C-alpha cells in the first residue's frame, strides 16, 4: 500500500540556505516541532555523496515521526536512503520511469506550471507541485509565476492532491489553500527563518484556517 | 558474470562538445568506426530527462556492437537505460552503494587522483580512472595534474585495470600506456575533432604500439 501523505505543510529543504546535511537536519527538526507534515530534500548544487549523506540523516530523523521523506530528482539517492518518494520536474526522469525503479509504494510528485503540463501530466504522479505561485529566488530555473488565479485553475483540473509552491510564506498561505491547494510547500520562509519552528507553526495555522473556512 | 571490458580506447562523451543526445550518438558512431572499445556518457550540465534520452540512444547503438556503455554518476539513468556500468568520482555515490543497486554484473569505475585515494579505494570498483594526467579544460572540478610519473606510480599500486584520463591525445597516448595504463580515456581529442573516426584510430594505434613495445 502506498504510504499516506499529508501535503498541509511541505518543507522543501534548500541546499544553499541549510548549507550542510547537518544544517538540513537541524532545520527539519525545528520544522517538525512546528508541525510540518512532509519533507523534500532538494540540493541540485551538491555532489551525490553529500546528498546521500543528507538523505540518510533525514530519513533517520523522520522515520520515527512517521513523516515522509521525498527526494528531489535523484532516484538513486531515494533508493539508497529508503526514502518514501521522489519529486521530479518537467525536465527530469518521468514519473513512469521513476515508478519502474521505485515501485508502487513510492509517493511521486510532479511539478506543474501550466494548463498544458497539467493536461499532459504523467499518470504515475501521485501529487502535483503547482507553481511558482509567486516569483521566487530559491529556484533559478522556475518558470513564470502562475499567481493565485492560475493556481485555482490548475487545482480545478485534477482530482489528485496539489501543493502550492513558490514564494509562499505566512502572509499568502491562506490564499493558496483557499484557491484549492491541499497544502503549501515552503522553502526560504522556513529554511531562512530565524525561528523555523515558529515560522512553520504560523504558516500551518494559516493553511488550516483556510481549510476550515 | 561481469561483462568483459577493454579499456584500450575509452571515449568519454562531453555534453558541451557534443551538445545534444543525437550529437553524442553521431560522435560515438564515428569513434566506434575508429576502434573505440568502451564509451562513457558524462553530462553533468544536462537535466536528467536529456541524459536518459542520450543513454537510451547510445545503448541502442552500442549493444549490437558489444561495446559497453558506462554512465557517469547517475545510477538511476544506468538502471533505466540498461547500461553496462557506472563511473563515479570521489564525491559521488560510492562504488559499494552503487553495487547494491546495480548488481554484480555492472562494471563500476572510480576516479583516482592521488596515492591516498588509491590506498583507500572502495573495493567494489572494477577499474580506476587515473588523472588528470595533464591539465584539462573539459572537467572543471578535476584536481591537479598527476603527470606521467604520477600515473606510473598509481598504476603500480593496483592489480586492477587502469585507464589514464585528462588532456590525452594522439601525441601522449603512447606514454600513458607505456607508464602502465591499460588504456586511455579521451574527451576533447575525439569529441572536438573534425574527424572523430580518424582521431580515434590514431590514438588507438598509439596505445596499441605502446602495449606491444
């Protein structure tokens, strides 16, 4: 059976902001205390040895908490670290190819930035990362911002769970969930916060408020 | 049984010089006609979708010729393209971790640039890529050149097959094999040649001459 996952507050660990594998572990520990529900390791700038070290340390932290670990791009790292899933972009290995290596239990996410990408989305994707909702500095190859209206349209096109990503923080998380997202993916508003636990808790509160409204 | 491999003339395909997956296929086709014995796909600049496309096209070309395809760094691409092996550097996933995913048949190569690295070399490596022998422009993160004397010392430290790499061309291939290497790995002297077939044939002739001398 596929691992259950909750997209409410999706922490995306940034290699530059966290700097080291131990820095990622530290940020994640605090974000968990703040209520984050799923964690992605994203470090395109790092060599694989360092990425694998981070993945194994994060898995050891997250497994007892029952929080899924998702690896960005690298299926080999996902397999070796026994991560719960993979997140891929449009120019990465496809969800169908990834599924062949990772099996049915793996949670596979796909980045979506337009109606065309949503219509042609690989059926093996389990959830969609929709964005960037707002312009962002943390992902240099991200496409044009889709905005809240774009997010609403894209979420309405699918039955699968969707997480909003790109420039999301405490001030706009409510609007993203109100627009139809099942949760918000946050990078710098947690990884770059002075108090990642408080930041996570505040963003989660906004998302929860929107779900109940 | 592990696939047999011959390091005599090891073509390392360069993403920037070949530009596209089809460019890699074209260069490889010519290099095979010139006698190349093993091929590595190395494209750290490319996104994985493009790397996988190149790997599958190269495998379709090389399989009928009985020439092994080695993938640099990406175990996921090696698995999906049914490549014959993997080449890793010191900062990549270790040969032991790679073996766990690729199995016993896979040919695994490891880059070595010093006596310390050779002494501590992962026992799961099947061959060593020793260098850079000369300074090179094609691999920006390569260490200091070991020179012909360094190559000789490193080859003498192991019973495993060694291939010399880094700035190798027609004019110095003989010296590399004379120093103890089982073959030469060539990047720009083939990928950047006007006539890759003639370049490959000329370099292979030098290597063969040194083996017989």
